[in-house]
């Protein structure tokens, strides 16, 4: 099972970093979320979330849950305004630990 650890990003201009591990070996690091920009967890604006999701639905066509577009779509613009709840839902959706 793939494990993901999500922390604040150390990269200028990004909000978060997701590090993916398989059997304790790092397989990918993805920085996501534009620093300084609103997201649903901050704005709590459902219409803004709907517009974002409509615009970025194409990002899901890659079917690669490790990409920044997936992470932003499900974590920053997820169903909840709670980042913790969205991370939990993301992990559950993609069978991650």
C-alpha cells in the first residue's frame, strides 16, 4: 500500500507538499497549491469551489492521484472546508495510508 505524507511546502509559491512512499521508499514528491491564493478551505465559498472544479476537472483525466491537479482538486477544493477531513477523504478514495 502506498503511503502519503502531506506537510507545508518549503518551495516558494506553493502551499503543501505530498510525499508518496511505497514500502518506506520515497517514490514521488509533489508540491501543490498556489501560495497566497484562496482555496475552499479558506474561502468556504461553494460557488467558487464549483467554478474551480469545473475548470480543473480535466486534470483528473490523467488518473494519476500523485499529480498536483489531483491533490488540489481533492484536498484544497474538496467537499469539506477542513483540510484534515479532505486529506482523510483523499487517502480513502485512493486507498492510501
